[in-house]
């Protein structure tokens, strides 16, 4: 299916025929020639800025000839490089959209319908699109990485997304050791940067109107050899430039404020997959938690193992 010059297929396809350029590139990455893949990787590594450069600049960035860039754009289904750049510019506008800009649009959408049916259809659509577009290979890699007991898992979110990070951290602590929710204080983050190494996995939640502090911290962890797992929106946080795993989720909401419902659904899917993968070890850890919880409850009431505690 082709829409606005963007050829979309596979996981990048939606029921409305709309996909970001990045989604379209990832969907057909295996179909490109070796030189075209260089262009694709250069674009994704500095997305969308690299695509807003001239043909010659993108070619130089990728180490290929300008005609290769033109062929790459054509393979994506665009009529030319200007159309490709127009699509990227539309994405930039969408990803930087503020609640103020969305107010009029949302009010107009509600003018002729009831709120609850509208909200229900919005969330159903965004959840369906999120899971349709979620890259299965990336999801599997994220689960494998989280379950690797040699790794320590750190989680970090922004102003709103830290709620999802905390929720995920609470579940992971029940299933494995070495899980830490990153403290927002700068001095604590500095300490963690010094501690980071190749056995560090940083799970970052960053959605549009991206948090520069979160991105900066993730960049430093990656520079120390850590693995960055990014949960973001379809327009991609700048942290995607150095993230090894990227799991996008839709953010459309019935209000002018972006929704974290699809992001939470992705986390719930990760929790289910991690629980399945850790198997008996996770069950035994849960049993230890339950046993400790009962003993602590007994201690708080003055009894422990049948003995009164004064």
C-alpha cells in the first residue's frame, strides 16, 4: 500500500495506510542492496535530521554515491527526494506537537459524538496499531536482554513516563535481582554513569516533547558500553540514535495530552514474556517474596513463628 509517497508493508502497515518513514525503512530493510542499507542505517542513526540534509550530504554521511540515495528514496515509494523530505517534515511537526496545538483538533473531534465511545474507539485503535507495528525481533531481543542474569537492569522515564518505568521496575524486581529505578537527582545519576559498563541495561521511556535529561543520561550509559532499550513513540526519541533496541507505541488520546496506555500495554506484554522465559526461577523468587511478606506481617502484629515479640 502506498500513501503520500511512502511504501509501507509488513509491520509498518496500518489500517489507515499511514507509516512513518522510519517504520517503512525498517519494514523493508532486508530488501535493500548493501549500499542502500548503508543509507538506511545512516538515516535511522540520525533520524530524522539526516533525511533533512541534501542528497549529497546524506550520501557523504552514508559513504555512498548520490545516485544510491536517490535509488533508496525511490525504493521507499517516493516520487523524489523532495517528497521524501516533505514526509519527514510532517513527522517533525507531529512529534513536536504540543497539547495547545492539539486542543482545537480534539474539541472538533468531540463535537458530534459522546466522550466514552470516542475514548473507547481511540484506545482500541491505538492498541491495535501499536501491536501491529511492534517489531517482533526487537521485542524478543528485549526479553532476552532483560532475562540475562549477568546484566543489571536500570529503568528511567521522563516527567510522565517515569510512572510506566516505576511500574515495570516493580514487576521486574519480583522476577529477578539487580533491578534499579534511576533516581531523578543529578548527583545520583552521575554516580550511576560511573558505575555503568557492558553489563548495564538501561530501559528508557521517552515520548514526544522528549526529555533532554533522559536522552543525555542514556547517551552517557551507551558511551560506557551499556545496552539502551528504548520505549518511545512512532516518531522516535533522539535516544533511538544510540539505542540497541527500540519498541515504539502510539500516543494518540481522546484528550490533547498524549496517552501512555499503549506504552503500558507494551510493558504488560514484556512482563508476560519475561515471566514465561524466567520460568521456575521466577516462581521460586516469588515464593521467597511471599514467605518474607508473611513473616513481616507476623512481626508487625507482635508474633513471629508463634512467639510473642515484646
